[in-house]
C-alpha cells in the first residue's frame, strides 16, 4: 500500500524535516510514504475524490497507539491502493472544504502546527507498524 500525506501547511524547520525523513527511511521496506505540501486549499476536493482519505481534525476519532495500529492494519488489509492523510493549514480548513462522509481522526486533544502534525503522524505510523509486526519499538 502507498500512503500519501497531503499537507496544507509548510514543513519549514529542518529538525522536523530530518525527523520525518528518518521515519520514512525506517518505513521504506514496509510502506511507500510520500509527503506533498500544498498552498491552495481549493486542491482538497481534487485530492479527496476517488481515494481512501483520512482528514486529521481536532474533532476526529481519538486512538491510543494499539487501537491506531489495529485501525491502520484494517486499512492496510482493505485492498485500497493508496491511503491519504490530509493535514490542514495551521488556521484549519474552511467548513466548505470538509467533505461530508470523510473519515476524520485526531492525533491529540492538543493543537499542533501542521508541520508538527506531519512529524507526529509519521512517528505514529512507524509505531503502529512496529505493533502490527510485534517489533521492539513500541514498549
């Protein structure tokens, strides 16, 4: 399966880019993960159509790490070719941009910047895969 992270917030800080790159490298043998950055919120409709799409949203479903791993395992085994995670701009999506029926998850009850959300998502994807594969990363 391919995972695409579509971010409407620029990843500006080098230390966050390095962290994301490290998790991409760790996951490369298991999943293809691509991160795309966008400036124009009007692109969201095009990104959502015809794909398995997950919006990261403060009002979305909350998981602990084990439940996120089980949820991700279900997605990985669903037969979908690509799973897209959409990270909104730091100011949030406009209501008209949110497509009814899109699945929404939350990384935390705390508010994160878009670039930090991308890093946290990458770490949680790696943690979820380690739980699924029963490796030592998740303790």
